[in-house]
């Protein structure tokens, strides 16, 4: 009987899964394989929140496979070695996996292809597993990628999407292929207390609920910090427990301005992937350098630590940073404000912030994280690289009564609305009683320092 291996990476689902569908074509056997590769840990991506969420995803994937007569095969070690070993054990003649855009993933794919071909086996890499539109499918006439989102989005929206694939009804896994034990969330230390649950079952429940009762108000409410009117589907898109193709199809069927605004966010996700696919070094280097001489040394590190701890003295930013630590997730408007304060007001290297986000975010995605940080730092694709988001005016606009601040910064729970975004204007004794710090730097001083630094660059 024909046998194939399906290598799961960031596509931990059965629904709308092109590699699995291709492997099962003709009714053969399949080895659904996930490899825990220590090189991922060594690269600094094995953050506790993502490991815990991953454990949920793998257990759910295994359960869904068992409902269909199969099981998940888990291996630990070098991905290329373990995939070749599993293929040999099953006498498989082909391997299927999703394409990815990071330099690490592309190097892994090249190594795997060479190793499999040396054994007489073929590797098939499938597009539109982790993106709605393939990274290289939409390009301008003068470049290999779009550097500005608006024209990219216009072309992206005109692309026809493939049909959604149903989950298989049956999966037959060769008995001779062994598996390591599945991980458990409870075995992971350092997990954020409010971390959400992972897995395709939870993802599909969340998506259905969002499209039924949340997406209609998304256009008007997505920046409302206290309202929490976003989908919270980003972890599931990152781990691939949801297909972006299916999400776009279903959102478009729902229709309306809210659904259109939501689909635009999926396009942003694809946009960042096509940038990273074309410029892999943008993961660590400025996409468009401003030759910044970022602050370094003891004072800069003290400011960065205050930022990490949510003790900058700017309530809306501190609230966002504390939400990050507690939930392993942060509201998107909070992400923008936190990034602006660190890079523009404190003038600390965007890579410091990006690293902290990757340490905690359950949806810590290399393309989105690094390129969003550069967008806010003014070294990425933003057409207004020197824009600065004022945390006071932004707080008053997107958290007008201070409910978000009070939720995450309990020191300010009893402060009146008139001062909740500017507590330093309280009488000194009253501010001291709250225990909340004064700003690490005034907005005027930070803005002046940033402008002078950029002028010198």
C-alpha cells in the first residue's frame, strides 16, 4: 500500500490541510509526524507560553486523528534526521509539508529535500497552508515584493482563493512507526497564568463564536482597549489550528464592514510573510535603516526593564505590558503603544522589544513580530517612519474612562478619570500613596531626544 509522511509544523489541524489531503489521495497510509527539534529551542523560540499552547495543540491533533482511526507520531531530534527515519520505517516514498518563509524553515526544507532524494524519496511543499495567498503570488512590476501595504492589499484582495478542504474521514497510520509521548501543558514551567487554550477544537469554536457575534462590530471596536473586541484568533493562526484560507472564506460569507476590516488583518499577515520571504534578514536587521544609534548602557537598560515590568509611568503602556505578562497576549493597540514608547520615546533598539515579545507572546510569530516592531520603530515598511504615538492622547482616545488601565494597573483603580492617564498631575502625596511611579522620561524630552537622534543619523 502507498505510504506518505506528512510533516506538521505550524499547521496543527486536520481541516483545510493541503499536505494531508495530498498524502491521503488514493487511500494510502500516512504518517502524521511532528518533530520537536532542539535547534528551535537553541534559537530562542521555545518560550514557555508557546510550549504550553503547543502541548494543547498536539494533544488535540492526536485526539482528532484517533477519532479517524489514526494517531500523531511525535519524534524528538533534528527534523531532517527524524523525518528520514520515519519515512524509512514506514517505507514511505514521499513526504508532504507546508511551505514557510523564515530563513530557518527554508534552510530546513533544502536539507530535507537533499536527504530524501538521496534515499530515493520525494518532498512536496505546499503553499496556502499558513497563508491565504502565497508569498510570491502578488508582486509589483519593479520588485520581487510589495514594500507598502496598501497596493499589496489591493492586489491581494483581487486574488482568487483555493477552495476549503474538508478534514479526512479516515486516517490509517502504519503500526510499525513508533512515537514519543505527547507533551503536557502542566509540565511547562513559567507559563502566564491567563494563557488561553490551544488546539483545533478550541480554534474552531472560537472562530464560529467570533463570526456569529463578534466580527460585526470589529470595524468600530477593534481599537477599544477595554472592550476587548478583537477575535483573539492570532495564536491559532500562528500555530495553524485555523487555516487563513478558511478564515477569509468564512468571514467574506459573513460579510459587512466588520468582516472586511477583519480580512484586512489577514492580508497584513500575508504582507509580512511576503516581505520576509523576499528579505529574510529583516528578521534581525533593519528593512530600511535609519542608521539609528540606539541608546545603550545602564540608563537605557533601566528604562527597558521598567518597560518590561510595566513601570514606565505611562498607564496605558504599563497596562498593556502587564496584560502581556499575565495572558501571554496583548491587544493590538497596546502593542503599537508599547512599541512606540520603547523605540521612539525611550529610543531603545526595536530588537530589545521584539525579543521580549517573543519571550512571552503565545502568537509570537517571526514575520509579524519583527516587521511590526520595525514598522513602529520607523525602520520597516511604514511610510511615515518618524511617527510617534502619544500614550496620553492615545489612552484618552482608546480607553476614555480608564477601564483598561484600572484592570491591569490596580494602583490606579481609585484615580479619577481626569487623571488616570496622567497620574503625575496628581498632588505628590496622592501619587505617592498609589505606589505608581512617575514617568521614566517626559514625553517632551523623549520626543526631542528622538528627533535629534534621527537628524544626526
